[in-house]
C-alpha cells in the first residue's frame, strides 16, 4: 500500500475549514437579527448570545479536561518497572 496523506494533513485544507467554520458562525450571528427569538431568560435576548455561550461552554470543557488530565495522570512506572 502506498502511504497516502490524509486530506487534513495539508495546511491549505485546514485553513479552508477554519474559514468555513468562521463564515458559518458569522452567518448564524447575523441571522439572529432577522429572526424573531423567543427567549426564556432576558440574557438570551442579547445579540450573539448563543454563539458566545457555545464558545464559552466549549472552552470550559477543554479547561476541565486539561485539569482532569493533570490530576489523574499516573507516572510511567505505575504498573511496575520497565525492566521486568
């Protein structure tokens, strides 16, 4: 078998994905101004609230995962010495 690169290995494709995701985010934020929202709480009526909330929730999950990784990490010799 020939060693083929994955399409995400090319930096050009990664840049395209980032641009696409940012454009999609911008479209959803702009769309909020043209649709009627029915917020349950007052804070939900702020412009771009849902995009900001999603970003902060994702950032919080990443932070918690990093902290858990630090707290739950075991040394390399946890199951015994390598020379056994």
